[in-house]
C-alpha cells in the first residue's frame, strides 16, 4: 500500500550517480523534498518526465525543495543518464536490495522488477505532504507538482 499524506516518510539512505550517500533525514527541517519514483533510466516516458523536471528546476529551487529521482537502476546507469540528460539533482539507486525503498513507499512492482511511477512531496517535518501514483506510460504534470509543493509550504 502506498504511503499517504500525513504519514511520516520512510527514511532511507541511497547512493546517487556520483556514489555519494543521500539520506532523506538530512533535509529534515531544511527543505521540502520531491521524491520522483520512476521505472527505468533511458525509457521514453521517464526521459520526458526528467526533461520536464530539468526545465522547471528553478521553480523547485524557489520553493526551497530538493528533487530526488529514485529507480532500481545502478548508480553507473544513473551517472550516464544524468550526464546525457543534464540532470543536476541526485538520481538514487534503489538497486541493492532491489526496490527496498520503493517497497517502503508502496510503489515497487515486484512482478516487473521495477518501481512504478509516483511522486511524493515530503515536508520539512518529514511527513508526506502530497502523493500521487501515475500509470507507467503517463508523464506526470510538473505544474501540478509545483502547485502541490507551493501549497505544502
């Protein structure tokens, strides 16, 4: 079951595309966090989604939010993908054990071996402020996410 608004966000520590550990707890009290769970690097829908987020990064920064992408890909895949897509925000490898963080958030699809498409906004207090699941072929509306983020402040 997916984590819902009002619940504490499950904590995690994952490596990003630069092999740096990123802890959700490090942002508590400092920034809201936009967690973007997506199935796979390099897939067409994910590529469109990240292109939209890259184009809107200034809005997220103005709202004092940290964007974190999460998929089951390895840090090496994330590194190549981030370089190709000009992604400056961390892409986290939910790789070993595969899908553990996605499972904690209720979005890992074990039968497919990938994470579903979902976005969670975690407030500065560490609670889920907004959450939405998307069908895998649907590109999330970044405008909708930005509005939800603004409302969560």
